[in-house]
């Protein structure tokens, strides 16, 4: 996939989506797979085990944002989010 190809066919382009997501979520490692799915991993926020990493995904940048927000919310609620 090149930087100018659609991530998912809806106009969300890798060249624009990834840098913006990385800027907005600096504690997350964000990347796109070869199949154009977006992923984000962050250590220290697993609701299953304190200090463990969590990985979320989305087909669009909006879906990934929602998944990140949900993961952070769950970790905060359960007291498993580390700084």
C-alpha cells in the first residue's frame, strides 16, 4: 500500500490519517496493516492485567479513535491505566 491509497475506500488516506492519529494519541503505537486495517497498541492499560498492553483496531480512523477512547475509558474505570 502506498501513502496515497485509501485506507478503507472512504477517503481516509494513510498519508493523512496516520500522522494525525499519532499526534493525537502520542502514548499509542499506531500503524496500518497490509490489508489497510488500522491498529494501535499501548502498554499499561489492559483491563485484564495491570501493566499489560492492549491492542485495538478499526477499519477507519474514526473507528480506531473510538476503540482507543473505549480502551482508555475501561482502563480508567477499572483502575488499570498506568501513566
